[in-house]
C-alpha cells in the first residue's frame, strides 16, 4: 500500500469500519428440517462459479434453517475465508452464509458497497498469502479486521466504483460472446459429426447413424507411433531449461496451457530424450486425478516448434491418413467424451489403458470432408481465442486501474 495518503482520504482498518463476523451453519448439517425453503445458502462453489454478484445458489434453507445461519441483506459484500480464500462477492439474492465466510456488520452508509467490493477484491492475493494451517486452510476474523483501507470520500468512492464497473461490463460482454460462440460451436459440431456436409444417405454403424460414405475405424489405425512421458521428481523441475508438457496442460477444447513452472533441467531432458516430442505430434493424456477425468483422451495440437518433454501420463501421437485438426475437434465432442468414459479405469486416479485408447472406434469421413469440418470448427475457435485475448487484456487494464484508483495514484472527480 502506498505510504502517501491522498488529500481528503482516511486510512482505516477494516475492523474500524465494520464488525467482521463469521457466518454460521445449522447443525447437524444433514438434518432435513434445515432445507427446502426459499432462502439461498451460499456455498464456496457458488461464489467461485460467479463473478461480481451472487445471483443464485445451489442449496436453499427452510425458515428454521435460516434461524441457524446468518442472513445477508441484498447489496452487502461477503468474503470467503476457507478453501478458496479471499474471494469477495456482492449478494444480490435472499441468502445466508455459513462459517466459511465473513460479513461486515455495521459497515456504514458512508461506504459505497461496490467500492467496498473492489477494495476487498484488490486484497485477494494478500488474503491468500495469510492462509492459516489446516486441512483446507482458512482466514480468521482478526486477519481480515487488521487489513488497512485507504478510504476516499463517498462521492469519489462512487466514481471509482463506476469506472471499475464499466470495465467489468466490457469483460462480461466479451465473456457472453465467448459463451455464445462455444454454444454455437457445440451445435454445429453435433450436426457435422452426425450428418456431415451435404449427405442424403445414411447408415447405422458401431458409432451410431452416420453418412453412407463414411467409415468407422479405430484411432490406432491412424497412429504411427505413441510416445509416453517421463516421471519427474521435484528436483527435475527448473525455472528455465526444456519445456515440460504436464497432464494439466491438456485442456478440454484441445488447447495446451503451460505455466511458468513447466520446465525441467537440461540434464533431465538429455537423459530422457525418448520422451521429447516436436510439433509433428498431437498430444493427449490418458491419466487424471479427477474422478470424472475431464481431460482424458482429449487431443491437442502442439503448435510450438522445438523439442518439449512429456510428463508421465502424457502421450505424443504421430498420425497419418487423417486430418489432424479433424481428430482434435472430434476428441472434444460430447460423443467422444462418452466413448472415453466407457473405458475409464480406477476411481481416485482415473486412466485409460493405451491399447483401449487406440481401439476406440471413430467416424471417418473422406479426407476432404474431414478438412471442411475442421475448417468450419476451427474458424469458430479462432474467434473464441481472439475474444479470450481481448478479455485477458481488459482484465490487465482493470488490475492496473484498481491499483491506481484504490490507492489514489490517479484521482477522479467525484462530483
């Protein structure tokens, strides 16, 4: 926080501005008498799946249940203090909070609630760093109470909130466009992978009804070679060196997402050269810790040039006789996901055996039609990626604005 206090601003702790209190839960929690009414009971997952405003909940309390929890007035702000730490949200429905949240009792009318939301949101990283030890980790009310707030006069609070809200509205509109395009793609994908392009004759097949010209073959018919990954110990990772493709890099949608930790030492890479792949390979993962295995069998393109090393559970596929982009798009269809689940093995760590993956039957249009299908779907992906880049850019602008506006580095006219 800036040591300079802008003229007209006050420096107060959260505890001086409000009474920080925890929510509460009815006990025993599984007793049916607490549930089934009209008042929402806010769960941490409700907050993480929302953005600025909480507009709905997945569970509802009975009138008796409400008496055992803490009801929050619409328009007030709450903060998560367990599991997902430090996430602020504005309550916009009739709702109660449990003891995984704090609320701000006696927060005066001299504090604009939208400004208060943005102030708390700007402290999320700080709150995360204050996580107390325990199974999930948590904050306590004292930690939240001790946080200092640089508080401008109410008119300036309102102006700051208005500016940041306008940026959030741009982000929300962009996200809505992304969601609309993804929904559109899902419908088009279903149509193209079922009826193809311009077909009038169809036949029954092991993968369902498909155009008469199409074939059905196992994935393995199109795989020349399959390269597995290498187990890495913590000491094998590095801040720089050879890029590693971890399991979490393979995302639903066919994108490969890397983070700053995904490098290994050059010494490790030299010893495991058989696990290095290049852009001629497609990438998939056949193992996932998540019981539903959301990324298992999803295939992504490796667009980066140069060698990258596969982590254990990740595989490189060198293919032939099939349009690579068609295979990537097919692997992200609902139909394909259902086929994957049929051969899942395990409960805690879900996986698919290599041969069972290669034996999965897939619909095969003529190569020109494969390319036409993938081109259509890829054109939507390009638009989505452009909007995602725009959203990320706007998020960075918002973060910079929050830093400037909430510290008074940039002053705004509150009139």
